[in-house]
């Protein structure tokens, strides 16, 4: 039995497995999640929409959405992001920003944050999803540079970093693809 702010809570079998002390160390970060990925940036107008598109192109079987921690819903992607996406055969013309929410985090099987501080903040804000929140650069040990209000060169750098980071996730995302086919 576990307690939360509403009192005692009975854990189901999968929740019990997640609270087992050495469970996290023995399991791939995505091995227990199926098919739905949330990519989070700060404003959801620069990095996270590009990352959403890169992952969706490489893993079309997976559902990928993006959101921002500090954004206003409905903003278009930054012009530089849209141009770089277009130059790389991606389309951000219809993207509209949305704020990360409890329901988005709760429903995501995997949450990828653009940088360490953002991942830490998300874990604090959404503790129910803390075991599913990782940096997009987890397997490359990098944080994606934030190009907001910077030069086009910084947007190019961010895009290349995103591609490199997604390459690091591909073997783990393959596990998601296999599980989503089994459903």
C-alpha cells in the first residue's frame, strides 16, 4: 500500500514493479512504454517542434507530440525553425504551440526534454511521470542548444544536435515500435 495526498492507494502490478528499488537500473528507459512520445521544450516554437518531426519521420509507427513548459497556446513555429524544417523535408507550417499539461504528461509513455534543467523541472512538476522523463540527449550526453532569439546558425546547430540525439534513441525507440505492432 502506498499513500498519496488523498490517503492510501492500492498499487496494481505494473505500479508495484515501478516502485521496486532496482527496477529502473535493470530496464531500458523505453522497454515498458508503448508508442506515444511527448517532446518538451520551453516555448514549443523552436526545438521541440523540430524534434517532434524528426522522430515522427524516423519512426512513423509512433505517435509523437510536442509541447512547451512556458508558452502561449497557438503560436506558430519560429520562422527559422520552419525554414530549416523545410530544407530538411519536414513541415512545421501547421504547427501551433501548446503548453505541457498534467494530462499530456500522464498520457505519454515517454517524455523527452531538450535539456537537463528542463527534465528536472518536468520531474518536479509532474512526479507521476518522473520515471518516463529523459533528456533527448540522454544517450549522447548533450543538451540541445536553445536557439530562441538567436541567429539562424544556432537553429541549424540545434537541428543537427536533435538529429544526433534522436539517432541515440533509435535502438530504444525500435523497442517501442515492436510493442506498438503487438497491440
